[in-house]
C-alpha cells in the first residue's frame, strides 16, 4: 500500500503508483550508496553520528524510525482493533511464528552457515531473538496488509519481547548448544528494563502520537477530512524516514562493511535464507488457516521482520562496538531492507491467489 494515500483501490499495480512508491527500490539503493559515500568521504562522520546518543539510543536512527512509524500508525483505525484481537487464529499463529519458529530457524541457519565463526553466529542468533517492531509497519502498509492487525501484532510481540528476549537468549546461546554438544556457548546478559525502554521509545511514542492524531483529528474535522486530506499530507513522511534511516545506517557502518566484504557475504547468506523461510512459511500458514490476503500479508511481514535497533544495541552493549556480534547485528537490517522491499512486490503479485485483484493506490488528492 502506498504510504502516501489512505486506502488502495483495484487497478494496475505499477503504473498507478506514485513516483515515490513506484521507484522505491531505486531510492533505497540510492540511499545506501549515499550513506556509504558520506561515511567514507566525510571524516569523522560515523563517530559524530555514533556520539549522538541518549540512554544508548542513537538519536539519528531514532528520529528516522519515529518519522517512519508515525504516519503508518496515524492511519490505523483504532475503533476496529476489536476485530483483530478476536481473531485467535492470527494471534496464535503470530506468537508461534515469532517466538517458537523465528528464533529456532535463525539458530539452525547460524550454525549451518557459520559453524567456524562463533562471533557472527552469536550476532545472528541475537537478531533472530529481536522480533518485529518498526520497519515491519512500512512493509505491511506498502503490501496492502491489514494495518490494524499489524499494530496489534507489533504491540503484542513487543510485550513478549520484554519478557522473553533474555530467557530465549540464555536458552539459545547457552543451554541448547550444550544439549546438542555444540561448542562455543555464549552468555547474554541484558536487562528487561532496557528492552522495555526500547519498546517504549520505538513503539510507545509513535503509537501514542498516531492514536492522538486519529482521535483529535476526527473529533475536530471528521473522519472524511482526516483520511482524505490529513493522511495524504503526512503519508510521504514514512518513506522519507525510511530513506533517512538507511542513509544513517550505511554512513555509520559503511567503512566496516566495505573493509570486510567477505565477512559481510558470509553473514548475508543465512539472513537471506531466514527472511525467505520466515516470510514464505508465514504466508503459507496464513493461507492454510483461512486468513484473507490482508491478514496473511500482515502475518508474513511481522514474522519475517526484526527489531534491528534492539539487536544492535544488545550486541554492542554486551560484546562491544567492534565485535563480530555487533557487525552481524548491523548487517541484519542492511540485508533485511532490500529483501523485504522485494517481498512487498511478491506479496502484491500473490494477491491473485486469494481471488482478489492486485491493488494500487487511489490517485493523489
């Protein structure tokens, strides 16, 4: 779904998309290139960006994520959330995919692809434990998923994240390797309060802003004005925030990435397999349990997406900024962004499997 419009209507897919959406892969590649160039050509830029932190949170990345999430959450019709929470099929499937399948799949892939690189392997397992919270709302919206369902699933998974992240980290990094006779167990000490703080910042703030925008805007001017006039104006901010975040990420880590291309390639392979397996498995699961296209798409993207900011913060805090674990955490979103953009197009093309026309956004107002 276009991030610049309120709701799609059936039409030809590519030709009817606004320019910003139609060439999204091009803008993302350009943002990656711009970040790499800035990181290499501007002396000390990565250090300056890294230094701008509050409570361990990078302010430039936080700004990009908040700009990215607010327009999507402002579009949510909060009076429809009851229909989502009543769908036990989707809620149970999401919890199972995120907290049973996701960490297990990443653990298996990390050991299969990186048996000789324990630091990178540990970093990937941490990525697998950090479930969706931020960018998944963008991918879901672009793919015409159910945004009310996405908001509910992200909120529920965020609550589980506070409780389960540390426990699962202990299990997958210490207990399970011992049971399987695998070498190189690693300790992961992370505070549930720290995780709760990240959830509050990256979900609580934009969720509160989106909810208040909807309630106050509809109360003052009505729903028709809010969806026809206000949302198209703030919608483009989501993709601008996405592109800004990509530039900052590549500027921060571009030097490391270009200096260690072979290591990045080794880390990228299990990530590519992970995103394909999780998205494809969740999509098939949604169809198998009888969900419609919109909720199947939401289930798929919330299962495949990860909370990269939390994964990077934990890897850096526990193992150090120059560690292999931190590099694996950084490579995560750099692979996730282009792969999930591609899966947006796959999802839209698969809409016909549900007997529905391929969507495209309504014309701009």
